[in-house]
C-alpha cells in the first residue's frame, strides 16, 4: 500500500522559495513515477511536475523555469524546489506515486504566497 507524506509547505512572500518533500513507504519507490499536483478551492487538481523512474521530467507551463522536481531513490523521497513564487502558486500541493495498476496520493501540504 502506497503511503506518501508531504512536508515543507508554508507561508512565503512573492519572489521567495520553498522546497517540498514527499517521503514514500510501502512501495518499491524506484519503479514509480512521481508527481506533484496542486489544487485551489473550487478548481480541479492540476499537474505541476512529474518525474519518471528514469528521471525524465515534465512541467506545467505555468511553472517552467521556476520549479524543479527531483527524486532520491536511496531516501524514497521526491522533492519540488519552488523559486520565484507568485501569489497564483498558492494552493494545496499533493504528492502522487503512480505505476501501471497502482496509484497513491499524499494528504497535501499548504503553500501560501502572500506579502
């Protein structure tokens, strides 16, 4: 059973940085594609960034050049480095683990970008 625990969210001023972490357990982490998604009230959850088991990455256009996803298979952890944050990045950020026939979500961590 996939268990994912996010951390690193918080309040940051516009232009600031945060690094989110997602620790996985219950899975063979290295064979899973991992991703970060975000959701604001009244809107659908949207993709932020993904990283495959082979370290190929994909980003939403809105975060390209500002966010970086990475993974450490030795620590069963995926990261999201967020730089040059904007108020529109405010959301609950969710970690996702996915492979054929299996998927899991974390509980989410709040990121608020405000002065």
